[in-house]
C-alpha cells in the first residue's frame, strides 16, 4: 500500500529565545525619537511651520519706568571763549603766544596808535585851556560882584542923604523957614534917590544872574571837554588789551607787528573752567525739545550730568543746533572740540509696559508681534507708543510677563502660528 508524502519531513522545531539588551536599547531609541518627531509630523500634517529657536531672539514684556530719550553726537566747547578785537587802528604787539595760560586782566597785546595818542594830548590841552577860562570867569564874577556891592552902597548912601534932606525941609517948612519950592525939591530928591536905589538893586541882581550864567556856561564847556578827554583816555587805555577770563590763549589771527584796522579780530581766550556740548538734534524731535531737559554725557564710560540750555530757532540741513551745559563738579579733563556722545531725556513715564527695541518693528511696522507660549508662537496684534534708544512702549495687546519674538519676523512668513523647536 502506497502513501502520498506530506511536508512533515520539512518542518523544523524553533527554540524561542529571550530578547537581548541590544533589542531593548533599539526599542527605547525608537520610542524617544518618536516622542520628538511626532510633534513635527503632527505639524506637517496640519500645515504648521516649525522654526528653530536659535533663529529667534525673544524678550519678556516688563512694566515699570519708561524713559524716552535720544542719542546725539556733539563736540566740547568752552562756555566762555571770547574773541578779542582791535579797539583802534595801529600796530599790534603780542605779549603772549598761542597756548599760554593767562589770568583775568593780564595784558596780552598792545596796539600802538599814534593818531589816538596825539588826539588825546590835543584834547587834554584844550581841557586845560577851558579850565583856565573857567577859573578866570569865576574871578571876574567875584570882581564884578564887588563893583555891584559898591553901587548898591552908593545908592543907599544917596537915599539916606535924601531922607535927611527931606526931614530937614519938612521941619523948616512947618516952621515956615523953608520955602515951598525947596520943600518940593527935597521931596523930589527923595523920590529920585529911592528910585535909583531900587533900580540899582534890580540891576545888581540881574548882573549876578548874568555872571552866574557865564560861569555855568564855562563849567559846561569844561565838563563836556573833560568827558571827551576821559573817553579818549579810555580808548588809549584799551590799546593795552587784557584777558577777560582765565584760561588758555587760542590762535593768534594776525602776525606780530602787523598794522590792523579797528574791530579786527586779534586772538581768542578759552576759559577751561566750564564746558558746553554743541549737539545737532534731528528735526523730527524739534517739537519735543525744551530748555532745561536733563542730559547725560558719556565720557570714557563715565556718565556726566547736564541740561539743555540752548535750542536754535531754525533748522539747518535737517538738524537743530543745541547746547548742553555740564552741571555739577567733575575731575575729568576735557579738550576743546572733543567728540562725545550725549543722551537727552525727552520724557519719563511710570508704571508703563515696554519691550526692548528690535528688528520686529521694521517687519511689522509695529502692528503685530509673535507671542510665544508652550512652544508655539502666535501672531498677536499690538499697539505701540513712545520709543526710546533701547525701549518701546506697549499700549495694548500684551501683558507684563508675556514672551515675544523681537528679532526678524520674516522667518514666520506671516503664518498665524508656528512651532518653536530646539
């Protein structure tokens, strides 16, 4: 009897083995990779962008004091740097050199002006002549006053004599020893003597006023000439030019022994005790500027305080010329025309939400930002306010403690959401 063969002869018994440690390690790696890859795979299927965190710069919204300021470049200038001019035409002789240290009222230059000196001598002689004329007029007035007193005396004597004759004639007329004609004549003589005395008094008074007027006129001529001489003397004294401040001599504008004209600049003196900073402020800040604004000057990493003391009323080449005066005491040595960076405080606010400045402002025009939470960046509308050198005010859309992206937002490609991955 024959049988059909089956496959039993081909079967092989397999002995089961326990999983090794390598298999367990491989299985764990697959699970860990799946944990990190799964969110990205989920994002791919949901059309969500994934952005490397290293491409972003993030910051936290803070609340506190907000300082709006601007930074400007400026140069150091002395607060007092007068330029001295020639008071008259003549030859200049310098008594100092550029860079010399001078004190107040120290002679630093002399102008030799023969014309002015000669004019002073002539006018002094004229003043002396008028003084002599004045003294002569005073003496003449005294002499005439004596003559006038003599006239009054003679008139008074004649009056007294006429009164005596009148009394005698009256007594004789009463006793009928003097005729009526002689009595009337005595009476006429008395009236004439009284009239002469009265006229003499008035004439003397008028002559005294005339003499007083002549003396006064001579005094006025002398005083006028004296004022003229004093002015010339002042001009001659001004030929010796003195330093109005203590400091250093600047550049000499003309050569030694050069003939100069009146009001021609000769040299300058720089007062080193007080400095100012000349700055050029962009015109867009013109409406925000005000005298007395606080300022900070950065000098070799040291901050000096100051205030805005001058603002030009005109705009030149898009800038407004202004001055900052250093306040307080400082020991650092400054130099004329030294370049410095200054910070002007335009505004200070308390309890304000703010962010650090970043490139996001250029990308979104300040209309939106990406807020990060739980590894997801969400596009969020915002409204910004004042800007400073390092901060910008947040008016709405964000709360203190929110984390946002302040770097270039173009990596988000205007997506509504994006996942942040490490």
